[in-house]
């Protein structure tokens, strides 16, 4: 992957989470080829593949910014959250660039902003928060890390840490359950289940919910049911071997869109959260809002 460091900026539209910038606004642009294995059943680049693209960009940049000590630093830089917003279809035949910049540097954490470009069109955006931690918990960012991050600053909005509703930490508030067994191949170099694999678990949970309410092949899943937005919070480590409960519920539902809430549980303890937003129109004029009606029983329960 090649890096370029362009200069002048151009302005694009704005989302609710961050300021969209043109490719020349990002301090780092990384060429990224789409792979066949990045495709989901809709023949478009999957949301979990984009989470991997963001991880690829982070690792490539931090290797350059933090120097030879990256291996030991990576064991102490933990991903706290990541978000992906898909703005236009991404296909395997496309040629893409991933823009990356730092929008926030705190005492023990920092945030990246991402954008995926097809030519000069922004087709996806994202953001992530990483925390520097020791065995005792969050710790001040080392001077070398802080200095490297300062050189990657980009103008843009920092949304802050996602809000955490206490009821989301209670597994019984989610009506739909899926058990997940960890796989050895999902371990990363820290011997935890990798963040990309965990993002895929939440997408699997949504697909299983669609399959349950619509049946196969309609709920298999359709392209129109893939979430356009996915935000994941990593609350604790997920280990191998193990069996975890993934819970899903409907947070909001209107005429065309649905917002899902997901929780990952180790017994009664919540170790991860995700929010996803997608359409529920099936494209059948004779049956508008069919999925919306069937999702009503899966609304989150009251405590």
C-alpha cells in the first residue's frame, strides 16, 4: 500500500457524525484494492471489510508514525470503538483510496477520521477511538505516540465517545439471541478476538434476525437489508475458546428505516455493544413495510 501526503482541501457534504472532506484534505491517503473476499452476498464490499480497511490504514500509519517499537505499542493501544457509514455502493472492480487523519488527542485516548474514495467521490466514512492502556487501566499517551499523532491532524468534527444507555448492558432487554463460538483463526497478535471479526458477529446477528422473521431466501440477507451504518463499542476482551451470547433488539422504527441495538454478553456481563441503521423496505410494491411490521415484536424490552 502506497502513502501520499497531499495538501490543499476541498469541502464536501456533512453527515451527522463528522465533517466530510475531499481526498486532498487528509494527511495520509492509502491505496487499497478491493478483494473478492471483501464482497458480501449483495456483491458489494461488506461493512466488516471496511472495518478491516480502516484497521489496515491504522496499522500502516502507526508503523510509520511510531517507528520500530510498534509491536510493543500495539499491545497497549486498544480499540475502544469504530464506526462505518456507507454513502454509496462499493464494488470489487473499483479502485479505492482510504484517507486517514487524527481529529482528537486526549490524555489517554485519540480518535481517527476515515474516508473511502472511489476516484474523488467519497463512498464511505468512519471514525475510531483508541485507548492507551496498561494492566491497571487507561494510561497517559507516551510522548512519542502523542508526537506522531500531532503530525496526522485533520480538520473535522470529533463526536466523542458514544453514549452508553445503562439498559443496553442488560441482556434481558434484547429479545433476539444468537450464540457465537469463538474461532482460533479470529485471534489477533494480542491473543484476543480481532475487532474485525467482532464487527462481523454483529452483522451475523442482524442477518439471523432477518432470516428468522422473513425466512430463507428472502432474509438471506437482501442487499436492501444490509445496514448503511455500523458502530461498535469494544468494552472488554473476547477470548478463545469460548461461547458468547449475541443479543439484538430494535431501538427505533419508522416508515423506511430501522435502528438496531446489539449487545455481546459473557454470561450476564456485557462485553460489547453495536448500533446499526438500515432500510426495511423490501422493494415489493404489493407489500410495503412488511419487514417493519414483522420487526415490531423485536423492540427492546423495558427493564
